[in-house]
C-alpha cells in the first residue's frame, strides 16, 4: 500500500534537528527518504540497522557507482531504492524484484519521461518537478500505473496536497514538516498531508479509526477528525474525536493511556489505523486488553510471562526459569529436539507450543517483546542476498547423527540408556513411582548377573560419535580463527553478547570479588585445608638408587609449566572446583595457571570464582565453556595462553574435547582423566541412619538429570528399606532443584544384597566416582575397596565435605574410569624425570648386557655407543 508521504532526511543530521520533525515524530509518519552518497554508505547501513520496524526507508542511490553497495542497502532493509536507468538494468540482472526499485526520471518534458520508463513496470520519481506537468501526467496515466514519487524545489501545502489527491506521493523535507495543528509560516502540517486523501461517509465527517497494538491486534474502534489526528501527533498519545464530547484524550482520567506509534490510512482511504502501545489495564472501559475481550495465543502468553517475571514466588519453577539461564537454555534445547523428533500434526503442534513458551520466556527475561521479534522477521523478509542455507557444521553433524540413528531403527551400541529429562509438569512420571519420588529396587538374589549389570549401566544422552561430531568443528574453528571463534561461541551458547574479549586478565579488579564475609571465610578455610593435604603429597627428595656399582639411577620431579583448569558453569556456581584444581597447581609450583569458565549472560563471572582464581594465582580467566574453552587452552589464541595440560570436570562435550585435543600431536597437550556426569554409590547396612543415606544420595542427584545415584543395601529388611525410601521422597520434595533430582532418580536404583562382600564386589565393578560407606566398622571395609574415585568413611563423613572443605580433591574419574585413573592430586601437576649417572666402572659392569641386547635388536649404533667407550670390538 502506497504511503501518504515521505519525509526526506539528511543521514548525518536528522537525529539532532534544529527545526522540523525529530526522530520520534518521524516514526509517526513511518516513511522516510534519504539520499546516499559514496561517503555516506556506512551511515546509511547503520541507519537501516537501527531503524528496524521504526521507519520504512526509501533511499536515493543514483550517485553510487557500485551496484553491490545498492544491493547491500536493499539487503540491510531499504524498502525501495531510487536509481538511474543504468542501475535499473544492473539490478534486474541481479534478479532484484521490480517492486523494490524506483526509477528517477531524467527529463523535464512528458516525452523524455515516457521514453525513460518504456519497457519497465517500476515506480518512478520526479525530482523538483513542475507541479502542473506532473499533474497533467498523472491525469493521463490514470489509476492503473506504478507509484509516482514527487519532490518539490519549494514545497507548499497546496502543491503537496494537490499531488497527493491525484495519487502521487509527495516527498517533503523533514525540516519543513511540523506535527502542530498550526505549524507556522513556511512549515507544512503533517496532519493535513496524512488526511489529504481521507474520506468519510458519515454525516458528521468523522473518520472511522481502528486502534491496534504493534502486532496488529485490534484493540477497539473509535472516530477521528483532522483536529484529533493533529493533537495525537503533537502529544504523541492516542487522541480521538468523541461523537458527544469533542476531543477524547484516551486514558486521561483512568490512567490507561496510549503511546502513539504510527498513523496511516487503509487502502481505500476511508479508515484510519492508529498503532499504539497501550498502558495500564487495557483499552476497554471494562479493563480488558481489547474491546473484544482478552488477548489470546502468543499475546496472552507474553502478558502472562511479563507478569510472572515481576511477581513469581522465589524458588518457583517460573522464577527459576527467569533466574537460571542454564536451566532455561536446557529447556529450549530439549523442546527444540522434541519438536524435531515429532511426526504427527498433533505432536508437532504440541511440541511447537512448548518451544514457543520457553523461547518467549527467554525473550521476556531479556526485555525483548514479540513486537521486537516480529520487526526482525519483517526485516529478514525483505533481504535480497540469498545464502546457501546450510546448517552450521556442528548442527549438521548432530542432525545427521540423529537421522542415522532414527533410520537404523535401533540405538547404537554406545547409546545404552538415555538420560531422563527435567519433568515438564507435576504430572510427568519422571522419577516417580506410585506417586512418590523413588528409585527402582532390585533384590540381587532374585535376578541374573546380566540383569544386574544392565541396571548399573550409566545413562548417556548422546553417543560418543555424535558428541565428537559436534565438538570437532568447534575445535577447528577456535584453532584457525582464535579469539573471534571463542567469542562467537560464547555469544551463541552463553548469550554473553556484550563481551568483546574472551579473557579476563589478572590482577582481577576488587569490584569483581565482592563477597559476603561468611562466603570469603568459607573459601579461605577450604583453600587452607586443600593446600595442607596436597602439600603433604610433596616428595621430600629425589629418588636415588645404585643398581650396581658405578650405576646410579635417580628420579626427580618438576611442575608442569602451564596448566589450564576448566571450572564448569551449568546449573550451579562452582568456586569449589576452582579451588580443587587451582590449589594443587599452586602447591606444585606451576608457572602459568589459566582458568576457563562459562560467563553469565551479562558477560561476568561469579565473584566466588574470581576470588578463588585470585587466591590460586591464576594469570587469567577464559570467558568460555565447552569445547571452545578446551580448544582455546589447547592451542592458544591471540589473548589466551596455550597450556601443557588441561584438568577439570565438565559435561560430555568438555570430556570429548579434552580427548580430541590430547590425541592431536600438534596440540602438545595432555588431560587429567575422562570425566562425565556426577555419581555416588552408598553402601548402607542396618547401622546406617536413613536420613543420612537419603541426603547423601540426593546431594549427587541434584547435580544434573544425567547424574546417577546407587544405594547398595546390605541385609536390610522391608521396614529398613522403606525408611530410606520415605526419607528420599520427603527430602527430595523440599529441595529447590527437585525437578533435576527427579530426572536423576529416574535412572538410579537400590540394590538389596545379602552381605558386605557382595556389596563391595558390585561397587568395585561399578567403580563409582564417590563411594560412601555407612556400615559397621567402615574403616575395615576400606580394605575391600579396589576401584573408587574417593571414599567417605562412616556416618559422619558426607560426600559434601569432600566436595568443599575437608582437603581431599573432588575432581574425580566417573563413568567407571576409576578402574584406570586416579582423581586429581598433586601428582597431576607434576612430571617425573629420570636420570642415569655412570662411572667408567659402572659402564664396564653394565656394558656387556647393553651391547648384547643391542645386537639382538640389530641396532648397531646403539651397540657402538658403548663399545667405543670401552674400547672393545
């Protein structure tokens, strides 16, 4: 639909006008015209970027030599470009639609203009035209013609209205326009120009007016006059014409005022549309959003979420969605996956609704409205540059893996058991049995060993093949593009779009470490206990052994020079991980300590982690998580130091990335151990306190839905088992992370065994990250432990003390890797170097054996290195 007029602006000065229309008043008209020169292309692109949804932009580009610049302006959001005839041909060759082009007429006579537009169907523009010539031309053209834009050397209201009434579109300098009802000498009334073509079939001459919100939803029907339109433009509010009381300033008495967004006419010019932002209770006198009742669909959801953001009770699910960015991220990813997996019409509609709910929650949380989203959709709809449209490599690999898995009809070998998701509602059965939060119970004497082993398998969210397929492109991007790639992934995954650097360098500013005194004290106590325990692990002196006379072998230790410490973010703040990884590095004497942790969405790091980094002497904190952080540590970037070893727990992507880079000989980096979701195994006999057993199980279940907790009940009867299960249900329901707990409980279980020997055989085969012994004579049972990351002995040793402050390290092998790996300790930061020191006598004593073995292995140079020294053949 043709605009009633265009307001011409100067790109360099329109934001600070000395007279005429200001930027807000320009938005009421909504249609602006600007000339672009080679010197102002960048300003034009910036203007287009910042005016999405605010202005419809018409740009004169006849002075631009590069047709690519013209295409870029169209792609950036220009509604139409005003071009010369040669440019028209070039744009059509590039398949630019004719309805995006306006041809500037070159001549001042009727014949010249007719010749110029021959063979085209584009709109036309007559610059500084003779009004009488244009008027005659429009009459001859009739109504079946392209749009005709007209500018004037000396615009007058009479000339502009005359052209508008004949269907032309006047272009008037913004500094010559005024929203006031009486604009003053030399200025033109916007209201009069807007209303030039308005018609009314009412006896009172009022104009029917539809009032809508920015999404186009009708709020109500009112009437306007030229006077009320002028007042509305002048005040920036919804002002209408009452049929009985004259001017009606909407909401003046009730407070339910309206901010004016724009004014326009419909296609027949017999109905006005006022777009407004409604304040207060709503448009209707009945205090509803519209005169047609309540909002529905997305508009209703937006209002609900906006209200809940302000008033949701602390700790409620909705409040957690707004305050826990990782939880919200997990829900969006979960629902997006479920939508991809949906097949029927009903399933797709259901899953799409879920995804929209969480996507809109993300928007409301960030202060983004549906109107903002729709403005961006409109801007994307007029792009002219066409991308290939392929998915980014990480997502393409993920989709391919999912498709392959689905088409095969069976899960791959590595996808043994799928981790549960967070329950969607209180009616969701996840982690619930017979209406109670409960683990599955297996009595081992009644089951086969195969079934018991199957029950003890860890949950897995994705196969290794899928995870590696996702990680590899990320690692390659960081390896080749450095800081830029790290920032790109941090913006994408952590939504920390304000970050301009991927690293925070020491010394860390004091204001980033502001903590409550009790929190700082807790970190200090934990720091000292961890330091004491790891300092005690130091070797007093080098190992020196004389293996035979004159042959002295020794071994001495040196710290690994550069270490990278990964501190997870996720759904919990983990300064304890920074201490567990950083204190041993400090004690070992590592020269360069670099932390990596995902930042919050505002780009900051929690002060607890910054304080811990400060205490352990870290040189920097890498503001990234996942595979991108691991890659940055492994290869280094412009601002991130390369390290020699990467340590620290993380999700499956972090573990996979550590494995990938440690296998790359070009990276020259090692890793501590494979680590996955947290887990605990509690062995409990009749002496155990049910409250303690349940609390220990839940302390790991709250880590994440992919965690697993196991209880091995030794000789317990039904009453004793029920006591533990009752405590589990009661305590779980009182936890703020109960939804996550239920996800973990879904694949957790209780094994009922007859004796402690059977219990420890099962435990050693499972090889838990954390093993808790709540049994009689627990210290003696430690002798039966073969495989475990860390052991917690007796009823007064909850696993929590190991997580934080006792002194033992909490970075431990999971997923059964305790059979092959130790947890992090001082030795994790040290390398041992051996030396040999022989006298001539020593070489004589050992030389014969060396020469013979070299001869057997046919390594003659080896043999001669000895024989030449001893002077033998």
